[in-house]
C-alpha cells in the first residue's frame, strides 16, 4: 500500500527535484542535431562556467555519471605508469584512486582516518620530495560524501605551488558543486568533475567536467586508449553546439532551468543557504548528544552530515525504521562505516521547514531504534538557530525570555 504524504528523500543525492526543473524536462524528445541545440547548449555551458567560477575552463558534457567523469578525468590526462598522489579519506576518494589504478596509474594512496580531510602539509611534503617530478597528478575529493568532510582545495593548491611542482590538480566536486563555494580559477584546479544529481538539482544521467588549458594540453600529449570518454571530439562538437553521439537531451533542458534558478538566487546566497541549513542540522545532532563523524569543525560539510550512532546501536536499523515507519530516506554508512554511521542530506532545493521536518523524523527513527535521544530537543536547537538567522540576530546571542 502506498504511504500517504510526501516521501522525504534526505540522502546526500540524488536530491529532490524542483517543479520548475521537472516541467522544463516535460517535453517531446528533441532532435539533438536540430537547430535549437546550439542556443540551448551555449546557455548551459556558459551557466556552468559561472557555477564553476571560471573564465578559462572549458565545460565538457558526457551522458553518464560522476563515475564516468572520474574515468574521463583519468584517461584524458594520465598514461599507464604515471604516478599519482591521492588520499584515502573516505569511500569516494578511495574509489577515485582505484579508477586511476585500473587505468594503469601508479597510485600513491596516503591512508588517513575517515572523518578528516586532505592535509595540505602532506601534499607539500610529498611533492617537495619528488624532485624528478614523477607525480603527474594530485587527486582530491572536495566534499567526501561518505564522511561529510570538506577539504580545503585552495590550501592544497597553495601547497603544490609552494613545492614548485607541475602536477595537475584533479578535483571531484560531485557533492559540492552548486552547494558549497568552489572556485576553479582562483584555486588553480585543472580538472573538476561532477554529476547532475546533487547540487545541480537534476536526475542522474550526465557527467560534467571543467577543464583547464593545461589539462587540455596534457590530453593532446597522452596516449592512453580512450573512446567514449575522449573529451577532444566532445569539446569540438560542444563548441559548435552539438555532440559527437546522442546526449542526455531532456536533461539539458532541465539543466538549463536549474542553472537559471541557481544564478537567479545568486551563488553567494545559495552557499549561505546551504551553510545555514547545515548548521541547523549540526546543532540538532549535538543536542541529541551524538557525534558528528567529521572531526574538525572547519571541515564540516554543508551538504550532508554523517552521524555516528552509539556503541551497541546499528545505523542500518535507524535507516530501516525511518523508511518503513516514516517514509524518510537517509544515507547509509558506506564501506567501513556501514552500521556505524547514517548520513543526513541537506543539499539542493531545500529550505528551513523541510530541514526541521527531517530533523523531527530522524529523532523519531532514533527513538524507535532504541537510541535514547530527547524527543523535540534536536528540533528545538535547529529552530532556535533558524530563528536567530531569520530575525537577523547575531548567532549565539541570548534571546529574550
């Protein structure tokens, strides 16, 4: 039997779709070689440049997913035997490194405790020691979706520059683009990659990359086998307004609408909204007396929060009861975090009331699973924070009784 009411999809992606985006995609299938495609694609690529915050980067659009974007970033910039520096800070950073390894790269995967970010000082030390410049690339996951940790990409670039190293900087922005401040040009990124199903507020189905002139030059030099994810023919056709093979046509109309929404709201306002909603969730978790997996508050993610359940509890039980009893979907713990952590997604087309409902649902699911959280206290902490923000009071000041 279908449950009444709205299904609360509060995983860290795919996210809920705005009605405007759904309506934009509700149309007959277009001719992807027809006359309307160049104008559509030009607006999409220009809008994405603004979201990536770049003037020099080239946007490339593949049918696919974030995993396909990983592959595109690797096969176009690396050859078998190239040495790569990567950091094991979570499930997706580990998998991105594995993608490079599968294509023959010699991956130096630095182990780190999950719940911490990429350490810029280690980047500096490793690159400084590499006097022969054998490292060809540094892989960074900007926002590690499995742990709720946001690494400081600007600090990584400063470390690379201080070491005087020419390695490319390849950055996964799957769960940060369109939600957390990311600056392609200012941070000296060479390849940034993502999918469509998170901050861009679309269904899965498109792999998006932003590529620097330096990475484009590298792609002309490497001899790695590539076909579907060769960005050279894709870029050549995208510049003309078309694709070398069938694109995800309806997603392009949705993406145009989503970009209009993001840019109309203003990127600074989008980032501030996500920061505000995320802090409300974190205050609820702290009021429950539970631990946030991310260890350094400076690295807290503004798109998701990974919550550690107490010893003797099972996060999967919380997830099951939330889905069965409350029609609320939360993110599971991935890899070695399975059963220990659940993840609350708070990104995309979302506002304060939806976050408050999510917090209330999580409280109920925790109580139903046997975790003794005080009902209503997390909601109250979240409300108090939102009340201060919405009334313009400085956060942390006393409220009148």
